[in-house]
C-alpha cells in the first residue's frame, strides 16, 4: 500500500483466491475507462439479428400476398429472420391443412432463392407458423 501511495496510484486486488492474494499497483480509474472503451468497441462490431413477423390470413388476396412477399425479401436483405404466420379465426381453422398450407408453401417457393427455410410450416394453436432466414 505504501508503494502505491508513493506513486499516486491504487492497489488493486487481482485474485483473492490465490495463496497469497495477488495485487497490482495501477491507476484504477484509467483501467475502468479503458475497459469501458473496449466494451463499446465490441458492441459496435457485433451484429444483432432481429426476428420480424409477417402475418397472413387464409383469404389474403394475390396482390396483398405479393406485396407482403416483397416486404419479407426486404427483411431478408437486411439480414433479419422472418416469422411467417397464418392466423385462422373461427371456422377458418377447417382450412388450415388445405388452403393455409398451400399458401405458405407458395410463399416458401417464391422465397427459395432469397432465403433458407429454418422451420417448415407447423401448427401452433390456431396459427400456422414458418421461419425463414437469410442465406449465409
């Protein structure tokens, strides 16, 4: 402690589990500042992949379907994953395996060259869900 005090620095305990405990003489405020800067640099360099969601209904018309497919392609171009959901209300659930599956298969076929199918269409409650991701 006397050595640290004479130099105007701090005595920092590096490892308390060692026998004897390991200490270091350093400027602790400068160390914390540099550590914070390293964390900010690491945060800048990382990429965050978001999951976007696009919802459909069984009676979605052709033009609206094409418009939403175009939007999905934009999400994929931004390197985001997309959750494609077809929601069934009331008696529409009867068409889940016919119309719903056909519509999601058509969407998947349209997107094949732009993306990778992460999860095939699957029923989750009253929704038919499919996940697509950008090509690596």
